[in-house]
C-alpha cells in the first residue's frame, strides 16, 4: 500500500491542486452557489478515489511483490498480474537472471580451473622438494639440517595452500567414518618428529581412557590437529620444552585438548584469532605466521560439526580444545 501511494502521490497532488484551482477561479468570478460547487468537488474526488481503488486492486499483487524482498533467485521468475508494467518487469528480471546464471557458470568454471591448477602445482612442487631432501642427506652438518628445515617449511606452506583451495569444495571431499583419536595423534606426532626436535619442544599424550573414537573425516581432522600442535610448538620454543595433548570425555562429548606453556595470546587478539589473515601481536613477532592456520581450523571444524574452545593467558600459555558431540562420540555407543 505504501509503495502504491508513493507511486501515485504526484497524481494525487496534481488532482488536489486542480480542484483547488477550479474553486479559486469560480470564487474570483463571483460564483457563490456553494452547494453545487461542493457537490461537484465531492463527485470529482469520489470518481478519482474509485480510480485509485481500482488501480490498487488490479495491481495489488504486483506492488506487494515489489515491497517484499526476494529470498531466492527463483522468485524473480514468478508471475503477477498481466498488466504492461508487470510484464515489462518480468521480462527484465528474466534477462537479468539469464545474465546472472551465465556469469555464475563462468565464475564456477574459472574457480574449478584455478583449483585444479593449484592442486597439480602443489603436488608437482613436492617432487623437487623430496629430491632436495635426499640430496641434503649426503651433505655435512649443519648444512644438511638447515636445508631439510627449510624444505619442511616449504612443505607446510604448500599444504596450507592446498587445504585452502580444497576448502571451497569441502562438502564434496567429506568421508565420515570412525576415527581412533589416539592413533591419529600418534601419526601426527610421527610426521612432526623433526619439527619437535628442531624446536626442542616435545609432546606428552595423556588419555583418560583407551579407545576413544569419533565419527569424523580423518584427513581433515588430521589437518586440524596438525595445525594446533604445530602452533603449540612454535609459540613454546625457547620457553618450555613440553606441551600436553589430552584425550578425555565430558558430558558425553569426546575432547581433544592441546596445551602449551608458551607466550599466550593477548586478550585483545583472542576474539580475532580465527579471522582470515589476522596474525595479531604474536604474528608480528613470529614472522612465519600467515594468519591462515586458525582460520582454516575454525572453518573445517564448523563444516565437520565439531566445536572449538580456546583459553589463553599471556606469559602462561594457551589451550585449544576440539569438541566432538555425544552423537559423534562413538566410544560410549
């Protein structure tokens, strides 16, 4: 109704002005038969009101459609009354919809091509890195260790790039199955053995009970655990020689917890640590930080339906927890 009035407010104003002008002309001309004059004005307003009511009733659905926001693109193809302005709008929306579909298709094709390129490029880069590592084994120390340390950093960066690219199609990459958390953590620790030795920070695994298993995607969960453990090691180096990894249950949920005794996260940074490219105060001190690790952890955890908690005190350390709901915790089933 409001849109209809706004659309016709100029016509209404013009009509009121026209009636007022007629009354003024008749008054100046000396016409004093007010009964006839008011009857004529009333009749004119009545007919004009009938016209407005007719216009509103015949176009009511059209105006309601314009006032109501669309909740989906398909609503732009809905038909209303067969009036010229409604038909013109429908043709415009259909042409716009076709353009939008074409652009979306082009964008999706470009994204798929880009993702394929990134995936192939990352795998191609792993081959020369492996060759460099093998070559470094024949060198004397400390050159050999330095080269392998740098290649490990490159591998970590390439892995982050690959997971970032795959995050866009993570729904198609899920494979939910039972995963034994202790076995998965042991595998992560084995793969990061040299990383622990280089930083002189070593993991200590504590389990409340053996055989805690959850329903999840093993590959993506391994990525989450790796990121959290590597962060704990990186921000503990030179401060503490040990970090704790715990597995336990709480209110039916399975909990993976990693605790370090490192630098801690400043309070002003804690609300933004899961934002993309946000490095915070610690990121500026540790130049290797990209600000993408915790962002990916949060995104993947949300897709998997796992909760994530964080507690941190500057100078005392940080604790991260991954929460597997009672429905995902198959240990007690």
